[in-house]
C-alpha cells in the first residue's frame, strides 16, 4: 500500500491537498470539496443535499473537509453559521431546513462535535483569533452535553424541546461524544482554562463503553456501533483490532465497502470511510486502503458522491441522493491515509490529543 500527497499548497493555511496513490489525485479531492461548497448557502449553512436538512455534526464535518482541501474561507463561513445559530445555553436544535427549525429536540452528539471542528481548524491554520472566538462556544456546548451524563457513565442521547432528557443513550453517539470531550479538554488546556471535570467525564464514559455496553440502546445491526468505539479511541490496540475483526463478516462486503446495516446488502461511502480511520487506529493500513478504494464506487463525474449503492443491482441508494457528508468523509479519510495536513491524525489517533496542547501559544 502506498499513499502520497501533492506538493501544491491549498489555500491560506499552505498545507498540501491530500491524495492517495492509485485512488484519488489531489485535484480530485479538491473537486470533491468543491461539491460541498457548491451547496453552501450564503449564510454558511451546508445541507445534506439540495433541499435537505442540516445538523451540527455533519455541518462541522463538512467544514473540516472544506478546510482540509484549502477552502478555508468557506469553512470559516460554516463555523460562523454555527456561532450565529447557537442558543444561549450552548445547544443547537437537531435539524434545520434553510432558516427554519425542522426538529426542535437537542442531540448531545451533534452539539458536542463543534469541539472537534474548532481543534481541527486550529491544527490546520494556527489562527489564534479563531480559537479565541470559538472557545466560548465550545465551552458552552460541552457543559451542556456533560450535564446529560448518567450514573453509569453513559450520556443520554438528547433532550426534548421542553428540556426533559431522553431515557436512553446510544453507543455510537456516546463514543463520538467521548472524542469530542477529550478534544474540548485539549482546547481548554490550550486556552489556559483547564477543565479536569471534562476529562473525568470522558474517562467515566470510556469505562462505560468498554465494560458495560449493555446500558446502551440495542443497535447492533448498525455498522457505526461496530467501528465507532475503535474510531474514537475508546477501544484501542489489540483489543481494538480484535473488535473490528469480530465484525468484519457481518459488515464488510469485500470489494464494495461497509454495510450501513448488517442485514441489508447496500454500502455507504461515509461509513466505509469512517471504517478506514478505525482500521488506521489499530494499524491495519492495508484494510484501510482497500476500504477507501472501494468507497470510490459512489463517486460521480463532478467529484460529488452518491450516498450508497445496493447490491447485486449496483444501483445508487437512496436513489440519486448525493450527500455533502459523504463527500466530507472522503476528503477526511484521504487526509488520514496520506498525512497531508497537520490535522490528519485528529479523527483516529488518541495520541494527537495528548500532544496537541503542546502547540500552546
């Protein structure tokens, strides 16, 4: 397996645009990011697809992909939309369509993810004014999320519009939240405002995920519950590799990608690319590279990506849907594979957060 990166700078941050030998060139990665930018509204909001809704998690992932491919201004406009839409208590509603709220409930995982985006942008740009502006936004968001932690250590999935917490938690969401909290704690250290209570919360959450997974709502059919604890650095090393191996026959369609759900023969490029990074986390670079190559089945001529493909029909599913979050997953997985940018390890290497605050101002 070989990877490479272009030597051409990409935008204001000056880092190379990712490329993966034999799979995607830097120009192709750039065109994929541009397919995201084409759907961005003038206020910075990025929907899933034309006329679709926006949630804070996928919106942040899109912003990270834009910045990775050198579209820094567009990325910062996306973060500005989040700043404009954050409520006073630190939250965002689950879904927006245009200027309207589609779903008024509050999803803890989507709210926490702003921390990952801000740290990612800091790693790419070194822009002190950016983190000065967004630190209070992250601070409010993470405090909101941690208030949902339960005695077992898990974090409730969401709150109803009236503020009542839901009665269950999700393994995928809690794994992602753990990574977001750890990232926020690194940002707090960078800002000179350490939050030991955040680190304690993530430690309790990690212990719950590793030792008492039965507390989470049963979602074993979904691939994300399989690879997310490894992707987010909760299950690491040999244990992480064994965890992935145990689910391969259930979720991987060789030559095609990762099933979204175990009992359906359709794959999605977003889940496949997230699995790329999970395999990188446990050192299986060959499987990571193979998965990334298979994810290209959904690439369209202009660089955008169809969400999924159903087999044996080999038709795109949902029919004709091309999603920005899928394009974003491609860009970020390409960077993870080739190491083009200073943020290339953030999404899959726990050590990145242990050393990142050493970049202190």
